[in-house]
């Protein structure tokens, strides 16, 4: 389709329609009025080039000053804590070139042993704050999309049928105790139920017979015991339910929970 044919079709489609600017005068038309007000004014960017526009290009001395100021800020403990707790821009992504520059900068910073030591000290100090620690753990679990597994869903359904509203599933990081996320909890009664998978928590009955089996089991059991002791230290009573117990006889598990709750 040539230009004349296109214009003819546009003209036919607009035939009979009232023009949007019909009846407007120079005084009524804000576009013309705005241009009139600016007439004779010198444009703020007139004469600027890429080399002379400070927005586009910094001088070497300016770059050095900015770099020094930035490094000084990142050695300030208060500034680092502020930046660590700030909200990130959801959905924002860097360009590939920016990612490459940031990656190289991070590698160079990591070679600075003094800086690494200082940041490590600040991170440990931040981690000692329970509110900060719980906030970070909760965000990480949420970002990883932690959801109840089939075993936890089965037990949750049984608990809701037998004890509606009494025990809540919080294994998704929605509620933390001492920086850890229990599986089921009653906060008011300070009661926690932990569901241990036979593989991941190294059940002695069902963990596979692999090399260093006993060593792996002992190591995992010590880790689990530290977790349970932390809950108990904070005033919670803890009941552990194993995967094979739920699969073999769920009713016996419910009776055991009932006796424990009472």
C-alpha cells in the first residue's frame, strides 16, 4: 500500500468526525501558549556535548573523589548496617555489562584481607541481633519458596482434624524461634512438633548403608539435638515425630501427640 492510498483510507475513516482542535484559539490551546511563553529563552542544554555534559562524563579527578568517598562510606559500621537492612528494588535487574563490572569489583575487594576481616566482624555483630537474624532467615526461606512436603501436609491435615487451630505449620519460615524455623508450633503454650524425615535426619532404621554411615548419623543427630536444645532453652517443649511413624501408623502418632499435649 502506497502513501496516497493510506491517506485516502484514513480520510474515509475520519469522514464525519469532529476534529479534536475545532474551535480552539491560540489563547485556548495550551500547546501554543506554552511555546509562546518559552519563546526567546535559551535552552539549558544548548552547546553541550557528550564531552562537556557532566551528567554523561566525569573528569578523572571527580571519579577519584567519588571512589574515595564511596570506600570511606563502606568502612563506616553504621552505614554498612543501614545498607544491610535497606529494602531492595523488587524486579530491578542490572545490564550484563554492569554485572561484569560489579563481579570484577567484588573479586578485587575480596583480595583485600583487611576489608574482608572488617566486614566479617560487622556481619557477626549483625547476626547477634535476633530481629535481624530472623528477618534474614525468613526472607531467604521465602525467596527459596519453602513449602510443606507431603509428609508435613499429611500430619497437618490430621492435626487440623483432631486439634483444629491448636498447632500451626510454620516450617515455611513464617515464624522463627531463635533463628530456626520449627515445623508446627503453639506459641501461647510454647509447644513445638518437629517432623524428621528418615533420610535427611538419618534415621537409624532406614538410613542407607553407605560409607561412613555411623559417622554421618552421629553428626546429623548432634546437629538436630542442638536445634532441639535451643528450642528448650527458650522455654519450648519439643516432640519429635519420625517419617516412618507417620507412614506406618498415623493414628498412633495422633494418640501420642494427644498424650503429649495433655
